[in-house]
């Protein structure tokens, strides 16, 4: 009986671990958009995909604070003078205060502080070409799969799964104790 009880307990602990890992891994692997409320506040190095090889982000720091996200993007070249969070068509008619100017980092690379609505979602970005003096449309995807594990908040589904599994362990333990007592009581008679 003790072996069965020990086996059941071990299987339940494995189930708790597997359920927690499954929920966290499913969130990380999903292609659904990830919003700021799913992340812990902090700064994280992430990967950015661009629709154009002429607009290459070589480094990106995601800044999560107060339910909002921004990305400090370091560019590979010097060709762009401004960005706009939207399409080139809307950038042409936008107020100049809405444009995102670059800053130079310590290595002389251009950086832009760009607003991020969600990770794993195509984001419109208009980039102003200094040489051609016109806006170009770019699509950016800020990738959640490049976040460190500590960036993601525990999902409520994961907490529920772990809670249900823990309750199951307690119930199985109680059943085991009742059965053991009945067997002892039967052996004493």
C-alpha cells in the first residue's frame, strides 16, 4: 500500500511540473500577440524582424514599464533620419511632433525609441530616407520568443492548472490515509 501511495504521489508531482511547463511553453510558442500586461516591468534584449533588408535592427532593448512597451532600436546603417509609428501615407500628413528622431549611442550608431503595442504582431513603421527624402513603409515584428523566461508573468491558466493539480494531490493523499486506516482497523479485528 505504501508503494502505491508513493507512486501516486510521485505521479501527481510529475503532473504538477508538466502542467506548469506546458502552460508556460504554450504561451511562449504561441503566435498570438503578447501585450505589456503579460510581461514583468524591466528591460529585455529582444529580436526584431524587419520586412526590409535595408532597415536592419542590430540590437533592440524592450522597455516595459507601467503597462506600456517601447523599443530602443539600434540600426545597422545611417540612412534613416526619422521614424513614424504608422504607414508612410499617414506619415506624410502627420504633425512633425509625431516623428521619432534618432539619437546616437556611444558607438555612433543611430537609435530610435519606438512605441510597441504588442509583441509577435506586425507593426507599421514608416522610415524617412535621408538620401531619397521620402518615407518608406516597413513592417516590424518584435519577437516574444527572444525574451528571457523571467520576463513573462505567470499566466492565470498556469496558476489554475497548478492549483487543481495540488488539490488532486491533497485528495489522493486523504484517500490513501482513509484506505490505510480501514486496512489497519480490519487487521485489528
